[in-house]
C-alpha cells in the first residue's frame, strides 16, 4: 500500500493499492472508519463480524456475513468494528484507493484466523514511505493534485459524501440520504 496523502494532524490517510492477480489479504480490521474504492479491476470481498464479547485478546469468534464481487466504481464503507478479507480474483492487477480515519500505516491492527479464531497483531506500514518520514509541503501538493484527479472518478454520492461526513464537512443526515440511493455501496459497522 502506498501513502498518497495524509495531513500533518493525521486525522485521515489516503492510500493507493495495486493487487496482483491471486493476491489476498488476511481477515483483518482497521480500528477506524474506512472507505475502499475500486478504481480498476475486480476483487472478491468477504465481510465478517465478531460474535464473541471481545474479552479474550488472543481468540475471537467471527462469522462471515456476506461476500460479493466488487468491480470498477464500487466503494465499501467500513465502520470502526469492520472486519473483511479481499482477494484479487481477476486476471489483471486491481487498483483501488483507500481512505482511513487515521494514519493506517502506523496503526497496530488485528488479523483473524477464521478457523482457529487466533488473533494476530500487525502494523502494515507503507511501501513508499520510510517509517518516520514527514512529507514536505511540495510533496503534499503533488500528492493532493494526483488525489483530486483520482477522486474525480468516484461520484460524490459514493466516496465524496462519505468522506465529507467522516471529516465533518457535511452533516451525516445529508450525506446518508445521498448514499442510501447508491446501490453499489457496501456498509458494515
């Protein structure tokens, strides 16, 4: 995953991903809200939820609640408790853009073994940023311009309204009305 943009206060991070054919993620969480949009290609996404009380930090009971194929233009919305797994099932790379409600590359998160229930811990990092690097203003400007070009692809009702809501620039009741009419939006909280 490549960091595209993150403001100095780290209130959100925008990540670009290229997934090779057959590449998969473990079942994992983000511990923050997440917007994941498919720019090109095709992926299979399985959404999970914990069914236990969360009191054991080493074992979780999880169940798959849905599985679907996401194609170009689809945006998944995950809440703080969202858990999922993604597989590139196409014969070509899948390109997507992710927006998270924190510096996701430096956040300790969890992976889940769906058979044994074992909980692992990991920090994903970024492929294009050294661990303690701070972007300078000119780098941030170039990244912002690139991000704006990418964001034009996604409709306001899909990614823009949700992002504005998460960042507090639009009232949630107004954004949810726009998103409720969008059939390809997945949500799990």
